[in-house]
C-alpha cells in the first residue's frame, strides 16, 4: 500500500517566470506536508489521527529548483528571471533544474535561438549559485515555521491572511506607451556592455551528443572489452551468413548450367487440360 499525493497550484499574480515560482512553491509544499503515521502488524494496517500520533514528513532527499534564462538578439544578451514583458520579446528560454549538490535534474530549451556550449555552461554555473541561495532560504523558512508551530504561534499562510500580505504587492493595470520602444531599446543596447564573443551562426565544433549545428562523428568513448567481443562476434556471423548465401547462389548457377540442352520441356495448358511436349528446337523465342 502506498500514499497518493496530489499537488495543486493556483496562480494569484503572474508577472513572468512562472516555472521557477511553481517549482519553488511545489518543493516547499512537499517539504512542509505531513502525512498520518501508520503501523503495520501482519495484514492489519492502522492509520493514526493527528491527535493520536504526530504526522510524519515525506522522505525528500534533495530539492530540485528551476532557474530560467531569457536570451535576446540570438543569444547575445542573457537575462535571469525574466518578467512577463521580457518574456514577450525574448528570442529563447532555457530552464535548468538543479539541486544544491549541483546535480542537473533537467534542461529545457524553447524558442528560436541556438545555444553554443559556452552559453549552456555559463548558465549552469549561474544556476548553481542561484539554487544554493534559494535552497538556503527554503530551509530557513521551514525551520522558522517548525519553531513557530512548536511554540503554538501562527506562521506562513495562516499569519498572512489577516494582514493581507498575499495581495499587498498587487498593482492595478496601467497603460504602457509603446511609441518610442525601438529608440529606447536601441539606447539600452548601446549602453549595455557587449559580450566577449558574438556568434552570428553558432555551430558546435566539438564532438558529442545532442549537438546543434553541423553534425559530426560521435566520440562517446571507447567500447568496453565485452562490447568489443560482441561486435566482433556479430561481424563474424554476418560475414559467415554472406558467405553461405554466395555459396548457395553459386551452386544454383552450377546446377542450371549442367542441364542438358536437348532435354524436352513439358508445357501444361490449364484451360484445355492438354499436355504438349516441345522439343528444344521448337521452343518459341518468348518461352526461352
């Protein structure tokens, strides 16, 4: 028997980068959740209420946190944690999920931009720093919540509702002047520091898997000894099968060449049910 856990998320205010916010909210909810304690004696399963036994937390070994990167001008400019307006004009998005041990859990790329190896490595280094900071904040929040609950006080969502902290940062919709957007964007790009290298047509010149650009030969690594033996055996079996096939064709050709030319041929007519024996000199050209 297992527990079935369902996690629902409701957006209160979406101002961009919902993937990172949802990942943080989801992992914090799972870490904060407590399930009823259970005892098993033979085939009898007892689920205790919170009054009988304190609920127990889930077994979470690590916290995967998502960090999003927006790219502009075909990857020339990089932006972490894009807002809703920035997401509208970005060329591509890269999402890296990582834990504090720097283990990459998943990578997702979308958009029309092609990324080179150096850009992905740079994003992974930035993600490692951001994940370490966010994980530390999560652990401190969970410790404060546990301490407040132990002392009998209110903390977190229960404390935020009376003080209206959840909707305190909500702003009313405002009109945006888009008349001089191109001039403003040009000024921002002019004042920004250009990157060290600009790749107009990014192509990966290094071998490996999942390449973007011109495909070249894969150099995953040398085969193991067992794999080499299996490859040699398969190659030997294929050569033996080809030799047997060639030998059979040669034998068939020899048998046909040994057939006597003056041997009569029997032709059967299925409609008239007659059997006609033709001598070799009487064979029509089409039958031959």
